[in-house]
C-alpha cells in the first residue's frame, strides 16, 4: 500500500544479504565494496569540505565496510585514519580482506585509547546489526568518547549500541548525525531509544537484484503521510451525516471534564457525522459552550447511558473516566453493548484489573498503561516496544496502539505498523484524548479496526508536527485541532 514502507528485522536482513551474495556468484566482498562506496558517496555529499576523516572499525563485516570507505577516502586525498580497539582486529575473512587492501593503499590504523578522534567527520563502523546487547566496557568507553567530539558522526547501517530489532539502546550508544542503512530499512530504528541516536535516516539498496528478496517478508511497516489518501478518500457528493458514523464518547468524571471535551473535538474535526458525549452533569454547560456541535448528555446512572449506547456506531471510553463507581459502571455497560470500542486512559487501567478478550476493540495505551496491562514494568515495555504491543494485542484480541516515540500499531495476525511522524512537544497531558477521538471518528467512517487505529495515529502525529512549526515546547493538544481537520482531507 502506498505510504507504508516495509521494515525488516535483523534475521530477514541477514537472509537477504545471503541471497544477494549468492546471486552475485557467492562473492560477499562485492556487497561490502558497494556498501563502502555508498557510504563514501554519502559522506562526500553531506560533508564535501571534510578533510580529516576518522573511521572507527569493529572486528566484523560492519568494520569491513568502514575499511572500504577509508580506502576510498584515502584515494581521494583525504587525511584518513582507521581507529579500533586492540581487541578489534578484523576477524571475518571479508573484513580482513578490506583491511589488507586499505593498508596496501597506504592506510593508517591507530589503536584506541592511545590515539584520539580529532576529525571533521567520524564514521561509525563498529558493530552494525551484529550487536543486540550493551557494549562491553572498552567499547562503551570508545562510544562515549565518540559522542563527546564536535565532529558529526556518520553511522554505517546502524548506530553502534542500538538494537536494530527492538530500538532500545541497552548501554552506551553512538549518537549519529546521519545513519545510512544498507539494502533494507531496520524496523528498530524507527521507535524508542533509536530515535535519539540515528539522526537523519537514509537507505542505499546497494543495487541488490529484486530476486534477492524472494521469500523474505517485511516484519513491520512504516506509516508515512501518503497512506492517508487511501484511507480518507473524498466523500461522495450525495452523502449524509449518518454515513460518517455516530460516535459516543464516554468520560469526564468529576474534575476531568477537559479530557472528554478534547476527545469529542478531535472526533468532530476528523469527520464524524454525529457526536454524542456522555459525561457528568456539571461538565455539560462548559462542553456546550466550547463545542455546541457535540450533543452533550448528562449521565449520572447506567440507565441513562443505555439508549446512548444503543444508538452509537462506535464508542470511545476512557478520557477522564476515573476509576470510581461511575467510571466502572460506564465501562461495564460499554463492554456489554457489543459495539466497536476505542479504550484509553482509565478504561485501560480498569481493564488491567480484570483482563478479558475484546474482539475488534482498539486499545491506546502509553507505556505505563501498557505495563499495567501486561503486569510488568515500564522498562520492560520500552525494551521491546514491538513485542509489548503484540503481546497486548494477542492477550486481549484487540488492536493495540502503543503510544510514545515511534508509536506502534499491532493486531493479531497482522504485521505491525510504526508511525513515522510525531515530536517531543506532544508529550503533554491531553494528547492521548485527541488520539482516542480521532481513531473513533475514523472507525465510524468505515475503516477496519486496524486501519482506523493506523490512520488515526498517523493523522494525530502529523497534526502534531504541523502544529509544532512554531515550537515544540508549550505545544497544546488544542493546537492540533485545526491541523487534524486540514490533514483529514488529503
């Protein structure tokens, strides 16, 4: 689908590398030369004035890519040094060959920490996708020194210390200005800690033949703006409000009326045809004053909610719901109604207390709520966001939107999707309430649960980026509302 870019785990990347090597007559060095050449061309393009280049090489094939790049830089009359740890002499046959050719061209190799890293550009060719644990002490020391240098860092394939599958940096990790991925995009570089480390992400496919991809499936998809046009086509000329969905938003216990208001406004701005809000009586006047298009209904008992649930196409529960008797009663009725659900905030916390399958529902936890749903710690969730999102989806038989840097959308029997948008300014109370409303609106307009969650999360993040043009600090959820409307009409 247009706008969803395939992402791969390291196992798939290694299989593809092996198949490409076989198609090239079994000569893995041909691919290594292409990688080094691609890296050198990118370095020339980004930093054409750079004269002093330090290439930090590890013992494996990522280091071999670095040796090839260093040789090309040397032949271009740059001042080049390869730097490695004493224990990191080339070990693989390909890396040894690349090192031998670099030395034969007159190249220089220094050892760390005896030699420094003074340079115009530092190339990180330490470990690539080969490292999925915290670097050992000597490597960690080298990484920390790399990160203290003024020179920009150019990472080959993966910044050292970042897990290319999960996106976590379990220990010291290189902070790159630019990362050039080879052959395929790595799924872990689009979520979690990796977003702090990769800098600008680029790809060179190394001219690998299409046949090399045979039998190798993507393990995630990166959601980009182009996907919205497929999910949000222009409306029929002869349409009516009922065709755009009847959404019921339930929430806003005493003292939490703003949350359900934000949810309702987002649903309206994302195109729902009819919007009803079931909330506490004291919040109705403020809600009507702020957004008269919402049909605000005072609901103090379960009996008052039943007809509203019966009339709804989609029910969003959670913003400002609370965990008191009122919130528990509202959630219980919503779960019994048999309607498509979007659950957020305290609805998720209540679900964590009494887990149950929710076929077809959409859950939108942040890492803390995800940890409660899984009975684990936030750190465990963030260690592998893909695994956590999938575990929640499987446990509850529901689509799961794991919010955070690199939001992940998972569902049973589906390839997960990562949102390629959003910014740190969105880390403020109320943003999740908007997301709930956006997803509910799109679900009501006929999208499947998985697509509604994907489209809503992407739309929400793109709106956040558009609203952050004037600065991320101080960004408010309500700042996104005009952008939601604009972007919902691609």
